[in-house]
C-alpha cells in the first residue's frame, strides 16, 4: 500500500465527535501513522491546542506528512520553516484533534522519557494500523547507515537504526514489530536510552517494504539509488 493509495483497513471506534466531517472516533491507518510520527518527532503544546510535527526534508513534509495529516483528520495543516532547528514544521491548532491525540496516549509537552506505545495500538487486531503506527515512528526517528570493510563487507553493509530516549519504548516497538513481521531485530537497552537495529541490506529492505516507510531516506534505498563512495554513511534527513 503506497503513499498514494487509500486506507481501507478496519477502523476502531472511539467516539463520535468530528473534525471537518471526519469522525474522530475512527482509528484508521492514517491516524495511526500520525500518532506514531508525533510520538517520534512531534509534540502537543502544553499551553495551547497546537499540534506540531518536524522534519528537515521539505518535500517529505509537503508531499507525505501533509497528505497523511489531511487523510487522518480531513483538515489542511500549515507549514513553516524553523531556522533555529533547521527543520520544517507541520502545525495545526485544533482542540478536538489535540484532545484525541492526548486520549490516544500522547503526553503534552516534553515526552521523550515518558511516552509509550498506546494501548489501543498494542491491542488492535488490525495489522495495517500497527504497521502504519510503526511506519510513523520509523519515518520520524530511524536512520540508515551503510559502510564497507575491505575483507568482511567488501560490497557494503546496511543497518537501519532506531534510537529513543525511553528504553521501555524501544522494547515495546521491538515487540510490536516482531508480532506482525518476521524481520530480524536486535534490541539494546541502556539506562537512559534504547536502540533497535535491523542488520543487512536484505532485512533493511524487507522492513522498508513491509512497514511501508515513506521518508525519502528509505524510499531512495528501496528504489536502488546509489550513494557516493565512503567507508560509512548515515542518512537522517
């Protein structure tokens, strides 16, 4: 299911309030993606009903995040450039959307150390919802590294890595991923953070495809684009 496709997976009913004609009581794939992305690289303001999502890739924000947000909530978000953080910010002020994301488990304000995978995602019977939630988190926070070693990996070796400040969140993501795919995952848990790694180009491409990752740093790898020479490269745009 590509970015241009519609979302026809089962929807879990939560309540009946609506935004712009869209029923906020439905948890579908697009809502799950935005939920994952906000957990990864977004926030809910503590002083207003402002929702923000961040990324340094302008085309991704304009062509993917805007589209997914619009599909999720049937409203058009806005974008501005934050020159201090060198990132583009998708934002929308909406009490109903803010409250819905809060009710789904996103804390307001700083959340890196406390946020967890929402229970409604863990308990969902819809694998599409779970995959799109993971897609949102990986698009927001994961990076791809490629390196060469003359004798051990002369043709190059690729690693997909997700690092989060909350080690419990990494454990939850790893368990959720393993519950819906057979992708080989390695998890490293430390006192103040956790790391999830997927090793080898075949497994990385499998993850990109099965989780329907949408960020250019992943889609370019799936498309087989070549990058310049070097012993190690990391892409986190």
